[in-house]
C-alpha cells in the first residue's frame, strides 16, 4: 500500500506523517511547491498548473492505495479507479458520496455566478483533526490486513517502478 497526500493546503500533514511512520507506510507527499517533510518521507514537487499534482496522483494511485485530499474532482477520479480516498476531516469518499459532493460543488459554483454564494465550509476544528487521524489510522490498519491476507494466499503484487515527478 502506498499513501498519496495531496499536500497543497493540507491542514493535517503532521497526522499523516505520524501514521505513516507508525506503520512504516510508503508515503508520497505531492505538492506544487517545495515543503519541509520528515526524513524518510518522499516529497514529489510537480511543476506547472493547479491540477498537475492531482494528475500525478490520479495517474499512479492503484487499488490498495490510499489517497488523502480535499479535492473533490481528484477524489472522483481515484475512487472511480477503485482507490480508497479520505478527506481531511476524516470522511471517506465513496462512489455515492463523491457523486453527491461533485453535484454540490457544481451547484455552489452556479449559485456563486448568480451572486447567491453561501458562507463556505465550517472552520477546521480540533475535532476534525482528531476524526481524520482516527480514520487514517483505521484505513492504514485495514489496508495492511488486506495485504497480509493477499500475501498469505500467495497473491502478492509485484513491486512498483520508482516514481518521479514530471
């Protein structure tokens, strides 16, 4: 299992680093600009526009991996490919939830064009941070258990090629 963190504007990087270290998970922190990351964490800085990091993640994430993002279109892309995806408040994007989120996003964009914008999402709270940390820990434990079951059954995936940005 590999964890892909859509790190631009991510409020829970420290929680991700802690969980990845606790389980020895392969973590790719993907961003549009250089970030400070702990030793042993792979930072992938992708050059270019606003969706380049999303494209990089979507092209590489595979079933069995975990994507962490608040970006609904990215979530829709990876969930559609059978990849598990969590938002930064601890919610999981499922096929039905991501469809609802895309519809809500489009509706809100339309309302903004009419000048009827709402107040936006609630402020990120300590409760959100805690819920995310718990959901991430649980997702990593479940993925590790699934990997162990596959390995015991002799269904071990071959190692992946090394990944580079660009």
